[in-house]
């Protein structure tokens, strides 16, 4: 997968996790988003690690939760509703 593809995955992951009040299982992100895009498990980990490194999400016991700023979370959720 190209860098653009991984960035697209990371953006979708970011929006999905922001919209999920209690988080999203990492495996669900991979199965529902990455696999249909033709991404490998390594691609999934690169995208997720980018969000972890940016401090936007946290992952414990394979549950990905939002840790970024609340204003960004609200912007992402509002954008998904439009």
C-alpha cells in the first residue's frame, strides 16, 4: 500500500474512533476498513501507530480510544454527519 493509502486509513481510523464513545476494537478497524481497501496487517499497524504517536488515540487490550483534543473530536464527528 502506498503512503497515501496508509494516510487514508489513518484518517478513517481517526474519524471512526472519534465517533465511538467507548472506542473501537483494533481488529474491527482492520476487518471493516483496512481489508476492503486491500491493506495488509502491517499497513494497519503503520496507520494505527501513526495515530498513537500523534497522541490522538490510545490502545489497551486491542481497544482503540480517543485521546486527542475534544474540539478536534467534535469537528470530526460533525464532518461525518454531513
